[in-house]
C-alpha cells in the first residue's frame, strides 16, 4: 500500500508517488491499479502517469480536477504496456 498526503499547510504545491517497476503486460497478464483519493476544499488536479523505462517522459493516463466533496472516491485503471514501466 502507498499513501501520499498534501495539504494547504505544506509549502510544496505538488507531490509525486512512484510505484515499483512492473513487468510488461500481455494477453494473459493484465495490470489493474485500484486507488482511493480524497480532495477536500482545495482545488487542484490529481494525475496518474505511466513511464516506460525506455522513455524519459511520463504519459498522463488519468486525471481529475477541481473541487470535490469531502469524501473518499475510488478508481481502477487498467494498464497495457509492451515494456517495463512505472506508474
């Protein structure tokens, strides 16, 4: 399990949480990541990105923006990659 908290009291306006390196996916091996998030009165953007080990760039694969209610939300993302990657 991973946990990341960012509040208005912190000086930084962004934070990054990276997974371990995952093996490539194929027809038999699918990767699904389920995560829970809470965005309170602060407005902002929560993004999930995919970085293949052969690339320097991070591809945005999911995001939510704006102000949400004070409650937990859940989302599941299915990832397909022909090479090793981090999320």
